C-alpha cells in the first residue's frame, strides 16, 4: 500500500498565520518583538494578550516554556506605559519570580 495522497484543496478554510501584529500591541513593543525575532505568538499569548491589554484580569495555565511571561508581561508593560502605576504578578515560588522579572526588564 502506498502513502495516502493529500488533497490539493483542504476541507477547511486556510487561516493566516497568527501574528503579534493582530493582538493590539503598541507599535513600540511590536518593534522590540520584531527586533528580537519574536514573530509568531504562542496559543497562550494569542488568547491572553488582547483581553489583558483591555485591562481584564487573566489567569494563564500552560506548560513551562510556552510564553506565559510575555502573555502577561507585554500587556502589563503596555498599560503601565499609558497609565502609570504598578502591576502585580503572582507566582508560586521564588524561581519563576526571578525568571519573570529578568524577562520583563530591558537588557
């Protein structure tokens, strides 16, 4: 038996690749992401960045390495640039707190 043939036309419509440019992120932050070669958001980022930018509270549960820091960090930094104040991130242990802090500060 040979390999199954792929249809030339998919059954479902094609969706454009996800992009940080569609999430409502400020141009200055998009430029930083692009310069650092962050081009495609992860699922947790796609789902949480838009509502967080709107000021809604979010709870993100995803495996290590899936982009949770950017998922809450990008909207928080964007809102703090517009509305000076403070942001609160709650993490379960000191290790993620240190990691998150280092990722949200410029090099």
